[in-house]
C-alpha cells in the first residue's frame, strides 16, 4: 500500500472491525495490501478486545495499519464510528475481517463512484466460500410486502418472481449493476459527503441492522445506493459471532425491532404486524437452536427401540410376544435410561460424536435396565431380550456416529476422519510442495491429497513430490468430477485473488469445499474453519496411549479383531499356494503375534535397532508409543520415504489421540486402501 505523507489526505480509508478472527483478519489485510497498490489510502483496524492475538499480529506484521485497540467489545456500530472519526479519506470503506478482495476491487469501486457523482453508498458482488452468490449483498428495506414475503417463506418459494422476491431482489440478475435500497455491511463504500451529511452508524444497534439503517438514512438524504457487479469478494460470514458469547438470534431480531420502530412506525398496524412476525420468527429460531441437539438423542432413542424389536424377533421368533399393555413402558423407559446415561457421559453436550463415550454410556444404561428388570418383575419378560438388545444398542449407537465421522459429516470432536477428504492443491511451485509436506505431517486435518493442478497445461502428466500434476485451472471442474475431489486448496503465492475467485465461480455448481492458504503457510482458511499448519508441539500434557483405560480397551480390541480375522480370513492366506508378500497378506499373517500379545493391530512400525533414536533425541524417545503395530499411520504411507521429523509427528499424533475409534479408522484404511501387493 502506498504510504501517505502528512500533507496528502488519502483517497480511500478502509475500516475493519475485528473480534477474535486473527487468521481471517491476516488474510483480509494481505488481500487489501495487494488491492491498494497504487492507491493513496489507509487501513484502520478497530479491535474489540480480542484475546486471540489479533492485536499482536497486526502490530508485528502490518506496521502501516492504524490500530485502535478497545478495552472491551463495543459492538460493530460503535467500533466502526471510532474508525470513521479517525479516517481522512475522500471515500470510506467498511469491510469485515472475514473477507477477501480481488486485486481490482477497490479500483473498480472508486472508478464507479467517480463516474456516478450522485451515488452515496455502494457494495459489490459477494460470494460465499463455496462460490455461491450471497443474497444479503443486495436487499430492499423491510417494507410491508417485502417483509411479509420474506418471513412467510414466499420469497424462497418464488425467487424469480418480482412480486414475491423483493426483499433479496432474487428476480434481478446478479451480473448487472443497478440502484437498490441496501447492501451488506460486510462491504460498504461510502462517499465522505454522504457520511458527513447523515453521520455515522447508529450505536443503538450493537450488531446487525446498523448497515440497513445507514443505507436507509443515506437514501433519505437524497443519495443513491448501488450494487456493482463488476468486481467481487469472498465473505465467510459470521466468524466473529462464532467466537463470542453473543446471543446471535436475540441480537438479530432485536435489531429488526429497532429498525421497524425507528423508520416504519408511520403505519401502526404494519408496525404491529411486522413486530409480531419478528417476535414469532425469533421464538421459532430459538426453539430450533434448542431442539437441534435433541436430534442426536432422537436417533439414539429410535436405535434402542429398534434393538429391542430385533432382540424380540431373535429370541421369540416374532415381534408380538410381549403384552400389548407393556409396550408403552418397554419402548420408552429403556430408551430414556440410555439417553440419560449418554447425557451424563457428555455425549449430548460437547462430545456428540464420541464413539468410546457412546459405548460406555449405552453399556452403563443397560446395566441399569437389567437391574430395574430384576426388581420390577412385571416387566421382566425375558433376560435374553434384555441382553441381546443391550449388545445391539451398544453396537448401533456408536456405529452411526462412527459412520458420520468416516464420511466427514461431523467434525464436532475436533478431529477429522483419517480416511481423508480427497483434495487437490492448486499450484506447482515450492510453496505448493511445502504445503503438501505440512499436510502430510498433519494427520488430524484429514486431507488426502490426490495431486496438483497447474495454472497452465505445460507440466500436466509430470510428477511433483511423488504426486501427479493432474491438470490445469482451465479444466479444474472436470478434474474435480473425474477424481471425485471434495476439497480444493489454493496457494495465494501461485494465483491472484482474481484468478482464485474466477475458478471458484466456474465450479460453484460442484459440491466442493474451497480453501485458501496465505503466503505465510501458517493456516488453511476454509468454509467456516481454520486449520493450523504449524508444527505439532513436541510436549503435551497427556497422551491417551498412556492411560490404563485406553490400554485395556486397546488390548480388548486387538483380541476381538485378531480372533475374527484369524477365523475368517487367515486360513485362506496361510494355505495359499503362492503368497505374494503384499501389505494385506503381511497384515493377516501377522495376526498370531497380536493374539499372543507381542504386537498390536495398530501401532508404530518396528524400527531396526540401528535406527532407534538415542535417549537425548527428544520427547518422542521418552514417550510410550504402544506396541509395534501391523497397521499404523506410518504404515499407511506405503513406500513414501518419511523424514525423522515426519515419523515423529505421526507417532506423537497417534499417542496423543489413540482410541478404539481411531484404531478402527486406521484398520479400515489399511484394508480398503489400493493394493500395493
């Protein structure tokens, strides 16, 4: 960004209000630094008492940025007003920290203002991280009919209708520029004259609604508000509220109440109706937020009842042997006992997808049920049904959670499935190779890299770091479909932001997640999440592998799995005429050593004595990593040569996160991965 001299007022002042989104803010500032090249401008960051290192990051890496560090969270409107008072630019841009601008965005917007002197406020096209159009970037004011169609859902049912689609203007072409009522507060550029005429944001709005109010006041003052389609940004939307203790639903609908009372009170009947509708919508939204976690419990209740039906069928040969008058108790009380047990185990609070906790909770629940059946003889119809349903429930309840984790549908546990999301890296330079190296050492992030995508076709078919260059950005859509990739990671050192947004725009119809990696290679910014690429710490407080409970469960897992495979598969491999010596054959033939206790199903590989680390080689050499395993994270890498550092990272990750669920994931990956025989 061009540095300003004391006697030269900036053309553009960019104001960012930040709250605990350090990594998003860093990426936004990097993109703005590129976009402001050649523009006389200034950037002002107003931090609302973040405790995630945002302030230190700005001071360390963006010395030219003007930083206002508040002592408390003042809210969006008040914080922006502090920035506006400091700003000296002819044009003022309010932009969220969870945004990324194209290199041409600021120039396009400034040119539009220069060519249209009657425009007081304007916003540009805004995309979601998946490339879809963000409807909130162009809106009407909530006048009676627009508000009614929005709240009744008619606008969603008939988006192409001018009659029903007024609120989000869904009947208009997003690839055209036009005058409108309001734009999104995530990107609002304002002419200084308009700001000085109407003043700053209304501080009665803590968060939400202040952008709508500002647009309304600027329009009422005689200025025009515009949507400009010829440039675009990405907005991750709602990142600050995710990191606060703010009641987002209550705050949003309070803002709507405030806007209606302030600007639409001319018709008392309409004001009453819209306030009533807002109140009902707020109540329904809060009920929905409360009920959503109950969905997990409902699935558990249904599976417990299903287990009882199956147990009855197995034991009696039919499902109608129990007295009809007992069914209401039989199919409610046991399920409720299991649900209470799971709740006490933390399964419905912070560990909804925990396989081990669901096993323990279900087992404890059926112990209680067995005890109650013993005391209440009227419902002690069959111990066999109780035992069978208990076994089935202990299988079904963890299994559906495990299935979600395998498919990547749940990330609530903070660890993704190691089976990995099929991923493409866009870029073929050294930064792309370094990104691959870091991804390979970060097992917990769950990226299964399929190959690289180049910016042109010159190197297609070559290999880079052992992986193929599968195509270019010109045909990336076909590559995604052919390889069934679910994730695409862009290195911003390889492509410009404009090129990245163009690629996302071309492939937005595909079901794929896009991620951006800043030039620092410290994080991956994706849809609603940030993955750290820093090295794993070598010193941790606790490791699961050292816990006595984990060791007991691990040994039980080894015995059960080895017995099942020894009985079902081992004889066929053992008596096979020509043993190929492939990885799967070696795994099966090693099962007797697991049953004898010398090895484990999952664990670190056997290291030759000559390659063993010395006592002073670091924390990993002093840590119990478990018995040598037939399968493991390192073994899954096949013939790829790993550095000592990478091997240590894999071993530390496994030691820290070892669980029955993780062992089962590694076992399935071992059995399902492509043959290397």
